[in-house]
């Protein structure tokens, strides 16, 4: 079961285009069976609590395969940073919070 969190919104493929269209957005492509993905969840929640001017979302690749395929997600966890609907960066694999924060701050 995926934990619900106000800071990291779980979205579907249908919600995806509208969610990434404005601002800086970090999207976590994950699967419930992926242990590194599970371990990354509290890290992203902590970062989302600290960096207020970025939106955070997660999308389950098992239920939203078309979106994962569209963005060429072949390894998870895969964090893609979007700005105004366009991919501008990505982080593959479970990384420490410092690495993720640094990538986000490069684009603020």
C-alpha cells in the first residue's frame, strides 16, 4: 500500500500533463515492489517539506505504463525534473537527499 502524503502527490497518467505544466516539478517514477523506491519515499517527503516552491509527485509505473514509456523510464526509481512541462533533468536510482536537493536547486 502506498502511503498518502500531502507533500508528494500520487498522480495518474491522466493527471500527469496538467500536473507538470506549471512551475518546477519533480516526479518520482516508482513501483510498490521496488525496495529502493520504498526507501526513497521518506527522503522525497522530507525534501518536499523543505523546498516549498517546487511541486512533488509520484507515479506508479505499473498502473501508468504509457507515461513511463513516453519518458523512456527503464530503471526505477527515476526522478524526472520538469519545468513548464518540459523535462530538464533526471536522477536515476536511490540517491541521498543532498544529491536530489542539489539537482533541484540547480533549476530554481
